[in-house]
């Protein structure tokens, strides 16, 4: 609706991660650096975690897109697999004919394929998304897959992407062996205020906007506080701000427009409501204390 109105080539705040609009913010750049360093060092297990909406999928796509040509990717987007299903999924990703395979033979076939690739100068990285959803038995299978190696190096490097619940799962005693093998890890944090403002205005420019800065310091601060720096919520609020500005026929984003967007956004408005409730409770406590003091005075 608003693309022509603001002179945009594409939507700057879509919920689907768009690597063409990627802005190298510190949390995401640091995560990518950790991944790159871990791969270069040939480490077996790597873990990237972050709260919902902090940009894990963007980091994942950028990481996959930047893999060197000598790497073979095995990507598992659906972690709700039992150990047998996981092994067969990996085999299919490695182009192994599984028509005559069974649970006992499949691991040997994967190992042989990895050895063949290694002899041809190919490295293999297994990337598992939403890893917090992995069954306990499947996690143990992943640990065993991490044991596949030659005398000099690992045959399979494993990257786990997940929400903080993955850390909780791995903290269990039964996963201490796997936990000890994770040599590189990074936890994505929310954006701070300066990063939020830079992100908002960069996205507009990258999408084709050529006018004066649309998201002022004041407006950006309101969005930052209401979103707690979570990129996904920032995107939702910014998108709604543009829709409202278009609807009002104005070329600037005011605090009123931002507040209207917040009211219409459950994730943001709920947080704002919580803050308001705290202030209200505090005010009531102070009022009661004053009344009691006056009565006794």
C-alpha cells in the first residue's frame, strides 16, 4: 500500500528475513564471526542461540549463503525427528541411496560418504534449525555423529541454532558429554537504542527511500522501548507506522502514529501495559502509604 507513497522498491520491514536488506549490526556480525572462526578451526560443535525474533534466521541464511565452495551443506529445518528419521534425513541430504538401508547400515553409509567427500577435499557441515525441539534421544544421536572423524580431523561439523530452551536442555546431566564438545557458542542479544534507530533508517534507505530521515530519535526511542530491541517486533511496529502514515496521508512518523501502532500490536502493547501496571501499582502503594501516614499523624 505504502511503497509508491514513500518511493520504495520493496517493503523494508517484512517479517520474512531478507538478506538483501541486511544491516551489519553488532549482535549478528559477532554471531557470523563466531561461525566463520569455528569452521576455519574445524571445530565439531557450534551453538547459536537467541530469543524469538532476535535474528537467528537472518544469521542462519547469511551463514549458509557464505559457505565456501569446498563445503557440503546438510540442512535440517525440522528438528522433530527421532534418531532413525534424523539419520535418514542426513543421508538423503548427502545424496545417499537409502532404498536398501536400515537403522543399522545407515550410519556406516553416512560415514563412508563423509570419508569419500573428505578424500575429494570436501568438508561437510550439518546445520540444525530450531534445535531446542530435538528429542533427547536425537540429541544423543547427534553427539555420536560428531564422533565421525579421520586421524586428523572431524568428518562432520555440527551447528545448532535454537532458542534459549536449547541451553536449558543441554544443561541436563545426561548431556554433559555433548555440552563439553561445544567449543564455540554465541547468544544473540536484542538491539540497543542506537542500533534500533540506525536499523530503522538503514532499512528505509536500502528499500529505496530518498526523503529526510523518517524515524527520528524520539520515534525510534519509543519503538525501541516498546519492542525491547527485538528486531521482529521492531519490524512489525515500523511496518504499521508506514501503513498509518500512508492512511493519514502524511510523510512523517509522529509519536502519535507510533503509539497507535503499539496499541495494535499485541507483543508490544502487552509490554507497554505491563510497564503501565507497574507504575499504577507503585502509585497506589504510595497513595495508601500517604493516607496511613496522615491518619496516624
